[in-house]
C-alpha cells in the first residue's frame, strides 16, 4: 500500500511539474502576445490623481497647460513657421490625429505648414496624436476656430478608435480614457469622457462590462481582446480570437474589417455619422468643410493589389451622403509612380509620413480646396 501511495505521489509531483512548466511557457507566450498587440496585459496605474487633475475635461487630452509651450502655440495649434503669429487669423484649420499634427517631422515639414506656404495664408494645425475622428470633431466644436475652411483628417485606423473608450485596450499606455459616440435609434448619442476613482479604474480590467460596456475592445468583449491572467494557458488560447490576429491570418489590415457595413461594432455607420455632424456644424458656422481620408502604408499596398483602398465602403457612403471629401490614397499612389509605398513613410510596416509624404498630402488638400472653391465661402459666423 505504501509503495502504491509513493507512486501516486510521484506521479502527482511529476504532473504538477509538467503543469507548472507549461504554465511558465504560457506566461512567456502571453508576454510575447501582449507585446505584439494580441493580448491585453494590465499594468499598475501610477499618477492617476495627477492625470485626473490635468486631463481635458471633455476630450481626455491634451492637457490645457500644454498651450503656449513646446511646439504648441497659445491658440492650441501646432507651431506654423510660415505664419507663426496665431492672432493674424486663419484661412484653414485642420483637425485630426498624429498624421494631421505631423508626427515624426518638424513643424516646418508638417502638412499644415506646407499647405500654408502653398495657399499664402495661415493654416492652424489642431491635430492631436492618438485621437479618433470623434475627438477631432469634438475638438473642432470646442475650439470654434476662425477659419474659412475646416479640414477633418481621418487616418484609416481612426475607425477603431471611434468605438473605443480606453486606449489601454488597444495596446497603448494606460490613462487614455476618451469619449465616444454611440448610435441610438439611428442617431448619434455622445457618451462623455468616463470619470472613475482610482480604485474603480483599477477594477476595469476585471469588470469591463460594468465600467465600460460600450467599449468594443473591452477584454472578454466581442472584439476578441482577452486579458492576460492566471491560468496563462487559457489566456494564450483566448488570444487566438483577437481581431488583429484574425486579420493577420486573412492578410488584411487590422482595421479593414471595421469598414464593413455588417461589422458588429457599427463602426462604419458611427464614423459616417460623425463626419456628417462635422459637415453640418461647419456649415452652420459659415465655414466650408472638407473630410480628408489619410492612408496608411498598408492602404497603398492594398490599393495596388485590389484596385480600391480597404476603406472603400467609407468612400461610397460619404459619396452617397454628399459629404465633401478627398481620399489621398489614389493621388499619393500616382505620385509614387510605381515606387514602393513605404518610400513615403518612416517605416515600411507602418509609421507616419516622411517630409515628402506630408508635402504631397498638403498638395492633395490644396488641389481640393482650389477645385471646390472652398476659400470663396463667406467668413465664419460670429457666435
């Protein structure tokens, strides 16, 4: 009996060792998956009180104290070297994300400054890194710029941000809460910037359905985003359902699926309605609106392989809704004249434009402003 009992203990210890070994491998695999963006890994929150005190109460970021410092002038625009004084007034105002801001290049090479030189008047650049189309429109409504033309830049991946409220779920650093719009009976309804106590925010990863039920990317939600937690073997298996991994297996950009009209996030409809809201607001203010569709390097590759960009459904819906827009993918591809698309980008797998890319983007917008006679509109209405 004792010999049998010893054998049982030996097998139990061996089984425990095997399980711990596999769990250790799974832990490492989860770290790798999280680094690759296929798994959500919760990190300890530091500086939450300061974040809450400094964040923009409506948009989340940037903090108000950034105005007049670094590369941001007193109006909130990025510096415009061609017309550095914000008090002279603007002919055009730009809104959007880091591609509008001109990330990875100097203020002189940002497309807003190049456009200002081409038009011969000041172009205010209110782009903010990490913004969704929703935040860009809300910032336009908040700032009320004095410009004849207002341009809303929509980078391809922004459609994902439009159905997200916590950037940490997208693999970004924590403390990036944002507002978002949802559809109620076919109309936009704004969900304001979430406000949580520090203890509540620490519980979001465990209870996302309670705190952020409208974030499409909440762990355990419909996007397939899973949180890394013990047992890590199960977490690694759950990562196989991540929307980015599925897209990679289909050999398409991760955001392409969100442009499909039947996608469960309703991201395409939400994005179109956000753009329609921008157009309606601009016209009510006596300003000429223009939506600019900014391509990722993957969009140009896709365009060459399939004849249309991954966001073709957005193009068709904007056309049907008579929203004034220009897609930069096709003119940028013509400019390349057969050269590889990553010629215009800082990295072939992604990244922002090089100076040449921003310059050509400015030319796309200049031609649209000229061809649509947008600078001929009446001055903005006083509000």
